[in-house]
C-alpha cells in the first residue's frame, strides 16, 4: 500500500463550481498536511497547509483533515480557469522523516 | 532574480552518456533536494543535501551522483544514462528540513525535462 494515494483525474468542472480534491494516507505519524499546486511545465508551489485535524481556510481554499479516517481534502470555492493545475498532497511527520507526496490530481476548470 | 533555477530546461541524450543537471538557489537555504516526477509515481526523492559537502540518499538514488561544494549549487549527474531515467527532474530547497518546521516548505525550480534515447 502506498503511503499517500490520490486519484490522478483529470477532474473537469465548469467555472464557479465547488471542487473537492482528496487524499488518503496510511502513516499515523503524519501530523501536518500540505497542499502543493503545480501548473503545467512548472515546479510545485506550496498552496497551504494544516496541522493535525480540522479545517483551515485561505480565501477560496479550505484544507480539511480527518485523522481518524486518514483522509485529507482540499476544497476550492468559486473555481476559476486559473485554478487549472495539478494538486499534490504532502503529509508530513515531524523530524527527519521521509518526505512523501501524493501523485497529484489534475484539475481542469473550463470557462 | 532570487529563487531557484534549473538548467537546462530540456535535454535529450543517448543511452550510456553522462549528463549533468544544474541547480542554483539564491536564498542560502541549507537543504537542497533532487526529485524525479513520473506519471503514476509522483515525486520521488533521489538525493538531498543538508549543507555543503553533506549529501544523503533518497528513495531512488541508483544511477545518480550528486555533489555540493557550494551552498548555492547542487548538480545531479547521471553517470551512464538509461531510458528508465527519462523523466522530469526537479530541484528544491528549504531553509531547514521540512519536517523540522512547518513554515519551511520546499521551494521548487521549474524542472528539467530529460529524454534518454
């Protein structure tokens, strides 16, 4: 079993839709959860992160973690064509532990 | 401009040739990383470095060599390229090891797309 799993997509939605991107993980030691966004032909960039369980909101983006079910979500409200990218989840444990990334979900937002 | 730059952006080489991918960062970050990104596998860590002259293996180090004589540079060498090394390679840096501080994320370059024929 992979440590982090993501549906590769693509997920195609119309502009203005609410988008839900999800990850599952297997390592209980993960304590904080990062989301990276990667545009085509570019490197990933940190979008947001949340520590432990609960929600964190940043503008149109909300990150949600359910540690009991080992499930991570990123919600995008009022999606825009500029949100079209690949979204990678990256759970982290503290200390010098292996860095892992999900394979990413490709999102396409059509005008 | 400040940031992390990779060169070349695109490279085609033949099987068996040696090729070096360059990475330069201007932040004076201690940590630097090399990843490869492949469909179905996502980002996989090849090597990382904690400081000049300190390097360590990641998840998929075989066939690669790194060096770090200066803090700002972290070249990746494929000693004898194979077709399985066709991939997109990303260099990244961070101030501290990402697990040590949640406010120290990885900063990625824009990648080198390598094709081995």
